[in-house]
């Protein structure tokens, strides 16, 4: 019985990071270089670094809960920044990724995006 309990604990410890939703600090770190593109009158194309971050975040969005967590993180991070919400959904297309978010602003209901 003890061996079985030990195996279960090890399984949970190994599996729990895979089940955890994406961390907001990591999401922010990955897409922080996209800020110039997201600003009103920003460049027409996001930087290569931004696009790599977008692809990395897209890789984190494995479940609906992941997508909601990423949306909430971006929403909370951009709340005090002057940006154009209409540029958020363009990021994926411009970076050649399937990263798909609506125009994120204060009123966005992230529970309805996925």
C-alpha cells in the first residue's frame, strides 16, 4: 500500500505542472516585446522577438482554461497602457501563428473567448 501511495504522490507532483494554467508573469515576459506593435500608430509589423513570444504563448494555450488565463493576464496587463485593442487579434495573423484573441480591453469577457 505504501508503494502505491508513493507512486501516486510522485505522479501528481510530475503531472501538476502540466495541468497548471499558464503563469501571467511568463505570458507578459513572452509578449512584452509586442507593446510597440500594440500601441496606437505602432509599426505595421510586429518584431521577430514579439512573434516568437506570440508563438510561445500560443503553445501554452492547450485548453480553454489556458486561453482564458492568457486573456485575463493580457487584459490585466494592458489596463494602464495606451494601446489599440483592435491590434491584439492581428498579432497571430501578422506572426503566422494561430494565436487568436479578440480585441482585448477593460470590457472583454475572457470567459466568452474560447
